[in-house]
């Protein structure tokens, strides 16, 4: 069976982030065809095109990790009906230098997790707007807008609700199929 490397990018830097907790659950529920690894965006210097002449090592390392992946799984909180600045920064860093975007062509899925009622719908779709532009084929269905995240986990980060777990498992099965259909064969 083919195995696909998936870079998991979480748009929250909080230790107790619900998005991070959900990412860990998704990683545990993923089908065997997917090998998922968290790729941190916390240390990326703020994008400034002037730095491109001698790019910060954190940018170089991040771009390599994304380039090395066969697919992408994004988890995003919603900040003021959009994505957090730290996630937009990562998107911008990965998209450059011009013509060498690390994101190009990688199949992706987006999950938004919020304490609010509409599950980060605004952030989810703002992120999709950038991914569409960046030629990232992003899974349309099932959608994942996870609301009311407070109380979703126990003290050990275990989901308290089995129907959410069933949904997340089905989501990862669909994502596995999406990746297998759209992954670009990596050359050496
Ligand atoms: C929020 N939050 C929030 N929630 C939401 O559903 N829609 C929104 O527009 C916002 N806006 C917003 C702005 C800022 C600056 C903060 C700090 C928070 C609440 C948000 O859903 C909550 O903090 C989540 O817990 C963030 O995700 P993590 O950090 O738990 O993954």
C-alpha cells in the first residue's frame, strides 16, 4: 500500500489549543496509508520580502518540510472571522520565493475548531481562498466546522463525544482517499 507523508499545520500557538488537541486526535484516527507529522509555525519570522536574499533558517527549514510532504492537513482557529496572523504568515512564507511555492499541487484538507457556534466557518473559508490561489487541491466534502470546542476533551485530551470521534474518523478516511487521488509522485 502507498504511504503518504502529511504535514499537519496548526494555526494556534496555545499549549492547550483545541485545534492542536483535534490535530492529535486526527493523527491517531488516520488510516494506515497516511503518516502525519506536526510542522510547527511558531518560530517563523514575520514575512518580509527583503529577507529573501538571505532567508532566515526557520523559513528554509519550514519550506523543506512542506516540500517534502505529499499532502497537507490544516487546523485553524477563527480570529475575528478569519485565520490567525501566525497561520497567514506561514502560508506566505511557504509560498515564496516567487515561482517556488512549497505548497504547489499538494492535496489538502481544512478543519476549523472554535469555541463558538459556527465552528470557525469564516476562517475555514478564508484559508481555502489562499489555498485555491496557491494551486492546493483542497477536499470539499466532508466539511469540518467544529464548534463548541470547550468541553469537547477531557483532562487527558480524549474526546468526550463518540459521535465527534466517528465524524473525525470518517473525515480522515475521506482525506486518505483524497490524497491517494491527488498526490503528486515525488521525484527523488
Ligand atoms: C477568538 N475567538 C473566536 N471564535 C470564533 O468562533 N470566531 C471569531 O471570530 C473569534 N475571534 C477571536 C479573536 C481572537 C483574537 C481570539 C484570541 C479568539 C475564540 C476562539 O475560537 C478560541 O479562542 C479558540 O479556543 C481558539 O482556538 P485554540 O487556540 O483553542 O486552538
